[in-house]
C-alpha cells in the first residue's frame, strides 16, 4: 500500500469513529509533512462537530514566580538566581480577578511555581474571596499537592485543576524533574479526577530525549485518564536553565500531537498554548485550526508578567482589553467567535 493510501485509510478510520492504536498514532506522527494538513483538517472537523465554532477564553493570573522545584526545562526553577522573583498580594490577585470579570470572561486560572508561602489555608481563603466577589469559575495550576489539600480547594469553591504530566516516560520525567517521580504526578491526577475536579493534563513536545513512541504514550495516557483539558505546547529552551541552547522549532510536530489529542479525546478543552505563539507568529491560529478550542489571555499585571519567564518570548503585548479585542479580530478572520460563558467540557 502506498503511503498516501495508508494515511487516507487511517484518517477514514478516524472519521467513522474507530479508535486509533499506538502504532497508528506513531505512523501519523511520523508521516511525511505533505500529509500533515489532512490530519489537521480531520481534527478541525472533529472539533467543530464535538464543540462547535466558539472559542472559550480563560483569564490567567500568574500570581507567584517563586518555585521550590528544579525542573531542568523551566526558567522559574529554584536554582535560576538571575530571575527577579515576585509574589502578588491577595488584594492584587482579587483586583485582577475583578478585571477578568469586567471583560466578561467567566473563568480564572491561578498559576504559580510550587510556592509554599501560599499555604493551603491561604489558597482556600483566596478561592472563597474570588468566588464571593466575582463568581468566576476557578482553575488552579499550582503543582502537586496532597489529596487532602485538593479536597480543601474543592470545598472552598475551586472547580478545575491543571497539572500536566509533562512526559509519561518515567526515565525522562525523572531526569527533567530532579527529585520527582512520575507515579506521584499520576497519583495526583487520579485523585483530582476522583474528587470531581475538571482535570487538565498535557505535555511538552520537543523535549531532549523524547521519541515519537513517548509522544504516542503521552496521548494514550491523556485518553486513558479521561482528562477534561489538555495543554499541549512546544518545549522552548530558557537560556538560564541546564537545557539552554537546545533547539526546538518543531511547530508542526506540536500541532500533530494536538490534532491527535483532539481525534483521540473528541470533546476535551484544548488550548492554543502561548508557547506555540512564542515559536511561530501564527501559532495560535494554526492550533485553532488543528483541533484547539481554548485561548488563555494573560491578565497578570504588566510589572509582574515580564518576570514570569517560564521560557523566553512568551508575553502578548498590551493591556488585557487590547489583547482580547485583537484576539476577537483574529478569531473572526477564521470564522470563529468567542464564547462568554463557562465552557465546561460537554457533558460535565
Ligand atoms: N508549577 C506548576 C505550574 C506552572 S508551570 C507546574 O509545574 O505544574 C506551567 C507549565 O509550563 C508546565 O506544566 C510546563 O509544561 C510549562 N513549561 C515549563 N517550562 C517550559 C518550557 N521551557 N517550554 C515550554 N513549556 C514550559
Ligand atoms: Fe516550578 Fe512548575 Fe517550573 Fe517546575 S515547571 S520549575 S514546578 S514552575
């Protein structure tokens, strides 16, 4: 069978709703570039069928760039002493959440390094106050915690939790996250699901030592977990980390992983990640046409957001209002609109 026949057959299988196996996923990750567009079109069609044409916006607040971990890939790692560190006060966080509400968004994502300065109690009080004053849906992205902590967050009013698996290769995970274990991360994800959080996971594409087999396993893990949200972005080397200088300009491979995530998981919420935009000026639009349906504008106050440097080149210029009106224009250019309501995973 010729390559084009083989790919056509695989995509047909997808269209009629048959699940792809590991080997087929690897074949689609490996196929020649000429066929990638067919994969993206298939994923885009599934996105439209399962979710529709509306793009869900989530306002993100990066409230602390202190981190007690030393992930090799991340600019916030504890050993990066070149980074100017900041913590937002409770008032600053709540005021920013109010701005998100003013711009009609319905969801706030609170993200930080692993920073024990914000105790479980303090996070719970913040959640309660944000809920009381804004009514926003609250997503946390603050790293690994105990099941009891997750439970407290839930009781205080948090609704969603993002914790990317990063990679499901135990060896690569251990190398990239010194002192951490993949099992523990997966345990956290299972607890979050069991407790009833809308749970997000995901990976980075283009990590050193990563193979297509590992990427296929990442995708199968996302499906098996029955994750509700999937953050899939390219790895971008930060100059002040041990992975400085490692080239990754593989926008297309990232888009293939994203498209396959849509194909495998059907109705999950998949953001067009900022990291894609940092690699390619059209990265966001390309992702939205390859299966993505979510965008997360950054509301972190300007004086802080320049220091939330997980990787270089990550900020959209301008105020949140300006960013959103530019986004709406970009979305219109591809026939898409914004949904100003919570945008749960269908059926949740
Ligand atoms: N500390 C929390 C949340 C903040 S990090 C946590 O680690 O879960 C948020 C995400 O940034 C991580 O999940 C990781 O996938 C991404 N990230 C970190 N360094 C990156 C890099 N160099 N390139 C691309 N994404 C990166
Ligand atoms: Fe800390 Fe998260 Fe960066 Fe790891 S990825 S160093 S846990 S902020």
